[in-house]
C-alpha cells in the first residue's frame, strides 16, 4: 500500500485555513444582514459658521453673497527694494607678489576675496575702495575694485 502524500501537519494547516475562510464568510453575511442606514441623508454632515461639524443643514437666509470680482487669485506682487550694487570697504590684506587679497566691507564687516584681475587700479593694504560682488568658485568675489 502506498503512503498518503499529505503529512499530518499539512492537513491541519488546510483545516485551519478552511475554518478561517468559513468564519470570514459568516462575518460578511452578518454585516450585510445588520446593515444600518442606507439613507444618504443620514450620512451627510455640515459645517456651521464656527467650523463645527453638525447634522443640521445651514439656514439659507443667513447665506452671505460674494461677488466674483472680490475674489483675488494669486500672490501679491513683491515690492523690490533697490540695493546699491557698489559697496565700500577697506583692503584688509593684499599680497602683490601673488596678486590676491581680501577686502573688508564697511558696515557689515564681511570679508571678500579680491584678485588683481578684478582691480581697475593699483591697490594696497589699508586703501579705501569701492567694489562690486560676483559669485566665484568658493564664494563671493570683489570685482571692479576702484580706489576712493
């Protein structure tokens, strides 16, 4: 005689699976039988003027009319302030042999790199200068540097 292909453990698992499926079907039928409120009016909720959820509809006599011309769509235009691109400062350090240095801006105290190619005139340490800023590889660089 041939031995059964299914082991005891496998048969038990299948029994449990069938039992769960049957229980699920029973619960589904029970929910259908006990279904409450198929009426749409029972499911609708309203929001009153204070933002509270209520089941009573709002009074149409207190409705406020709004004209379409009063509705503004978009972002308010930003008023741009004019910022003077020419800044003033003092040469903090300048190495003439290597051709670079740093300018410290008056007012903010920010320090900016300056190269000899960005200078329109010969500058040295301690000179008061006016300059403009440009984005460089490692930060802001002073360009169009002029002595005052």
